[in-house]
C-alpha cells in the first residue's frame, strides 16, 4: 500500500470515529429527553433564548398544573416550549403565570397548555381589568366645610355624608342610611383590624388617612417571593410593578379607603365608617384604571402571605370587576377564604342582571364573597347598579359619596365601587367589637343585618340595605 492510500484510510477512520461520537451524544440526549417525557404541543421551531428578565415582558397565560407536578417539572415543560415561569402563586398549588418568549397569541398559548390534559388542570389567557364606575358625578369637588350635625364627629364634611347619617339633606330620604351614629355608640373601630384595599393603591400620606394606614410591623418579615425577589413592603404591595410602594396615582383606591377608614372626629375632612382601623393598600390597577387578572391574583397571594405571617388581615375590598370569568382568580379568592379572609366585591355598574350576565369577581360562588349593589340617598337602587336576586347579596349607599382623594383633597363619586367599602368597613367594625368572630359568621352577620326595602325584592338576595348598627347588635 502506497503512502497516499495509507493517509486516505486514516482519514476515513477519523471521520467514522467522530461520527460515532456524535451519534452517541445524540442518543444520550434522546434518552435524557425521554425521562418524564411530555408531548410538546407547539409545532413551530423556536430560537433558543438564554436569558430574559421579568422586565422584558408580561406573562400571557395562567396555568394550573395537576397535583403531583412539581415546580421543577413545570419549569422543564415551560423551557421546552421556550417559555418562562414569571411567577408561582404559592397560595394556589400548581398555579403559575407563564410568559411566552416568542410573543405568540395568548389564546393559542393557553390552548397549547390546556392540551396537556394529563398534566394541566386548566390554562387561560390573562384578561384585562378596568374600572367601570359611571362617569357622573365622579370627581365632583366638595365644599370646604358645612354645618355640623348634633352628636356627630367634628369632621367638617360629615353632614354631606348622607350614607352615614341621612337626615333628608339634599333631597334624600331620612334614615336611608347605615345608622352610623348608633353604631359608633358601641365602637368606632380598632387598629388591630386590617382591611386590604385591592385597587389603584392608596394615597397613604393623605392627612385624613395617614393615621389609619397599615405599616408592616417589625415583627413581620419583609415580603419575599422566589420569582419576584425580596420586596420592602413597608406600606403594602404594588403588583403592577412587583414593588413595595402602592401609592395611588389614580384616586379610586384612595376614595374607597376613605369610605372604610378616614380618621373620624379629628376635625379634618370626613369620617370613615371606622374612625380607627388599619388599611393595607394592594395596588394592581394603574394610573388609567387598567390592570390584569394576573396582577390581582399576585396581590391576593401577597395578602394571604401576610396573613400567614401574623398580620390580622380579615377583609379584602374589591371595587372593580369585568364580565370575563377567570378560574385562576376564583382559585386565588378561594385560597383567601381558606385563610379566613372575607372578600367584598362591587356588583358592577352596567344596570344589568348578574343572574343572567355574570360580573366577576362578585359572581363567584365562594363562601367568602359578598356582592354589593348601590343605592341612592332615597334608598332606591342606583340607576347604574347591577342587581341579581341570586348573585347580588346586599345593597349599600353608592351614589354621590364624598370621600378622600389624592393630594389631601376630597371628591364625590358614585358606583358600586363606593357601596362595597361600606360593607368592608362595617365588617371591620364588627371585628373590632368581636375580634374572634369567624369569617363565616362575619359574612352571615352582615347579610342578616339589613333594613328590608320593598324595591329591592327580586333585585338583591337579601332584599335590603346594610345597617351597621344592627350588625353590631345595637
């Protein structure tokens, strides 16, 4: 054999050895991938994305995996689809927010995960939520002060607060109110009770709210989340930014907070139904009043975590909603129920029957939900208020309601958004008087403590308006 033939044979041998090595490696890869093999639903070949931070994109879908599927497994499944786990919702086993790194259509991504029927309980597109309060008379400014009411707190705008004490002012109906003066004879609230306002945040520096704002006690550890990191939640939580500053830049959440707990008898502005309470801001709606089901879920998850870490959080007020039903949001609220947290929700402002056209979260059939309709100062169902003989539980004042606003201001607003905080605040009053009352008993007490109103029969399940004095046994 000549020298050229020898080199040709050596070259062929080297190529064969290299090919065998590559084939062996491919075999090992194939074997590894067969471990816990899951059908890859997506058919499009995807580019490899090495890193991506949480700031790079919002998740598109919520997916709940079945029991037994670990978070490690979930991460593997997501990686195979070139997705990432944006956040695990710890309070709901197996529930995660998934960000599709290819910016695929959210409905298609949800379908792809839903098709994994042996592993996935459900998958759904993350929906937008926006405030839907009526346009008028929202943001009507109030006078600087008005005449005091005998036996009332010294807050200069109190006589405008017909919901608390209706004497027939401004064309209203006398005693079409919550009977607050009589309720306050028993208690004005307690700083031991925490009510969360799940909304646009709260202006926690407002002069009429600052003394009643929740501040994380030193005994409660700073909030920590595996995906979101460590968050300094001194004033609460902003789920829209995954941050610890829930300052309101819209006004809606601040208005709801004032109804619940503006400091009473302090010679400033208005009085909340509680003079003394702790309000925890949970921000998930932005400056324009828009948010998402995912951010609402994250905020509820935070609230449950704080409750488990020793915060006496007993009520969440939710003055918002949509016609889109979310199983993930429902599961998060159910987890709040398991944690002993009452969830008070606005019935909506479309003048529609919730028995026929659902409004969520108020329509979820859960043991901790109270759905609230709105009344005007004459004890009539407000023209904008949703109703439902089966799905709306109680009515409360919700038209032309004065309350706190941004930058130490006060405004008048209308909506079931204003009615729900009166129920949340009354719940806190009851708990101030009976701190060991269970969530179930608390809900029962509120629903039974109504003044019957003939015009609400067939419109609201309880057929009546909340009466705070009755709820306290007065």
